[in-house]
């Protein structure tokens, strides 16, 4: 039995699974795919970063609260042996970030076969479920992967008009120039704001059967999701304008932009759009919340692998984070921001 078959069997046999998933479209879709397929379990969105004590505490608190017979981690990097040792039921971890050596968990990561194979977690969950292609495409393209693009194009060609084949496109062409990209933005914005509003949005998505319900407001749930995203979009567009104005003044390889917000985080969304609009640059978008600065880094430069860069930076200042070769998230103290950007400019 393959690892994916083992994971599928565990999900089938479980009576009360508990899903922890990352707070981006890839993480959300991964949960949605498994929830819709197996029709059981509770989902918990994880917004904290870096396997801190706060993150571990969240896991243990929710496990104690829901008493699951299976715990599933989706698209969460940097988990460690300590947290798995404290969970006394069967465990699944599906991820595509850097490999971690752990025991006592059913761990699936495509990088274990090929270091450069970082197919999104939503794609892996789609391989398990075999259904809801449209959802899986949202999750994978949101993570800048075109692994499902051709399949999606066959069934939903009108949502990627103007984009022909994999031979002459990039993921950000789809993200910013198609209806599929508009859907991805709606999903991303559905995760913004207060947790009760986010939970309501996710419950609505679970009841939607095709992308047209959302894009063309063909159902009540689709209409409400679309309108909710429109409200969030106004806040995002204001910040994007400021970020674009700032980027025009920036010289050198690095474009840095920071903002203050206690309620909504747009760091990842802004970083993605800025790197799309500024090819050949490295983007750092920071959000100040309380005493911390959370930064999304993006690179469109082939010879710059960001995990190595932040590893060097963290040898000089205190911080945590991780991610992919060209997209990482980090957290530092706000007082270290200027030094972080200075070191970033030096090391790229």
C-alpha cells in the first residue's frame, strides 16, 4: 500500500478527524477537499507561525477540546517531533515544504522523492479524493503551481480565456489575468478578518458545487462570498496603491514595504502581486502587529533561494520562519525590521 493509500484508509476509518490547515488558499482548499470527500471532521485554521509555543498550545488545546481519533496537519511547515509526541492518537501530515525527520506520524511530502518536487498540498489532497477539480486548481494555482492547469482548462476553459497552454505562461499570468485568478483572490480574501467571519465563509464554500456560483453569484452562498470579498478588496486596493507608489521609489534588488494592521493581513497577497509587477526583484512586505513584524518575502530571481538567505539573517538577529525557495514567511521583533532589511539587501 502506498503512503497516499494508507492516508486515504485512515481518513475513511476515522470517525472524528481534526484538521489543522494553513491560512492561505492552498491550506484552505486542502481542508475543503478532504472535508467534502469524507464528510466528517472539524477544521481549524492556523494563523500563528514558526512552530512557536503559541502554535503548539493551539494544537493541544483543540485536540483536548474535540477529542479526535485522528489529527491531520495540512500545508503546515516546521512541525517537529515534540508536538507529535504529545498527540496520543493517529496522525497525518501532508506538506510540500522542506523535509522534516519525524517519527510516529503518517508523513507525505513529495520532496522526499525529489527535492525540487514541491507540488502544492491541495494537489496532493486532490490525488487522495479524486473530486472537486475546480477547488484543487484554485489551491494549486494560488501556490504558483500549474500542475492542474491543463485539466482545469478542459472543463472550465471560459475561466482561463486568453491563456493557451503551459508552454508560454507562468502561474502569475493566470493569477492576475483570468477569472480563475479572480476566484483565487476571493478565496484568499475569505480568510481575512475576524475568525467568526472566516468560519462563516468556509462553511459557505463547503456548500458550493461549482465556481460559477461564486463568480456569477448564481447561489445565495456564492453571492455572499463574492460580496464579502468585495468589501475586503477595497482595503487591499488601498494598500496596494501605497505599495506600488513605494516600489517606484525603491532602488536595487529589494523592494520593501511595511504597514500597520491589527485586523487584516495582506502581506502574502501584496508580496505576490508586487513580485508579479516587478520581475527580477526581491519583495519584502511587512505587517506590524503588537510588538512583532510579520514579513512575506518573494523572489523572481532564479539564483536567490530565500530559505538560505533567512537562515543567514537569523544567525545575526532573532526570528523564525520558512517556506519555499522563492516564497517564505518570517516573524521578527518590530525593532529588528531595519536591520533585517539591511541584511536582506546585503545577502541577495
